[in-house]
């Protein structure tokens, strides 16, 4: 099964402030939707809470070590491997891991693909971070630059990375 991280991070790897995103970039939200639609989206309990409701047209999976109440149809697992086992049993071709910082740190060593929206700004007040990618393990296979405009407060670049062993 393809395990894909989908994330947006500043130049200094900030992904969250005050339990929300540090920016509103409408084209990035559209890109996120395009990548994830129809696929299971796996996230940490805090990211699910910050979304406020399940993402439509996607199986929502929430990781939490505690018993939690979730809306109907949202799945809960107490660890990543259990969630992956369940999805493999369903013969799911791909899972999208959508945050936040704790879940990215816990799952990065298992994933084979990353869609990173690199937001070209340095944020000094970041609270939640994406791990630094080891350039020996990852190859950038695609990139598309978007300049800032009235809809987008920062320049950003969509980047796709593949884990080196999955390129051979
Ligand atoms: N820029 C982006 O792309 C992006 C994407 C997503 C989120 N975010 C931002 O990131 C922030 C939230 O991230 P966060 O790091 O604070 O929290 P998080 O990763 O969303 O959730 C952390 C919680 O998830 C559960 N959890 C995490 N890893 C687990 C594991 N391996 N097994 C079982 N449970 C696990 C635990 O819940 P329990 O405490 O209940 O056990 C943990 O406290 C927000 O600011 C959000 O806006 C940014």
C-alpha cells in the first residue's frame, strides 16, 4: 500500500500555530482535495479536532491512545500499525497521512511518498513542526511554483518526493 504524507510547511518547517494552520492558501486547499479525494485520510486527534468535522468523500481515520467519541463513520485506532493493518485487509491502494506534527513524526519512517507544499516564508512563532527531510532518503520528483497574489499571502511550491528505495 502506498503511504503518502500530505503537508504544507514554511521554509523553517512550521505547520501549525494555536491548533490551526498558519495561512489560508486557497490553491493549496484545492490541491489537498485533489490529492486526497476518495482515499482514506489518517490524522491525529488534535488535527481532527481542529478540522471540526470529517472531511467529506474520504474515509476519516483518527489516531488516539484514549477512548474518544467520534462522528459516525469515522474510524479510531490506538496506533498507526493497527490502522495500516486494517487498510491492508481492505486492499486499500493508498492512505494519505494528513497530520499533525506528532503523527508526521511517528509515521515518516513508514511512508514512501510526500506531497509537500513548501510555503516560502519563515515563521518565527511556529508551534508545530514537520520533521526535517533527510535528503539521502528522499528525491524530489516534481515541483510547481505558485507566486503570491490577492488570494495567496505567500509564494509557495507544490513538491512531490519519493523515498529513494521506491524509485529503483
Ligand atoms: N500544515 C499542515 O499541513 C498541517 C496538517 C495537519 C495539521 N496541522 C496543524 O498541526 C497541529 C496539530 O498537530 P499536533 O502535533 O499538535 O497534533 P496531532 O498530531 O494532530 O494529534 C496528536 C494526537 O494524536 C494522537 N496520536 C498521535 N500519534 C499517535 C500514534 N502514533 N498512536 C496513537 N495516537 C497518536 C494522540 O492523541 P491522544 O492524546 O488522544 O492519545 C496525540 O496527542 C494544528 O496546528 C494543525 O492545524 C498542519
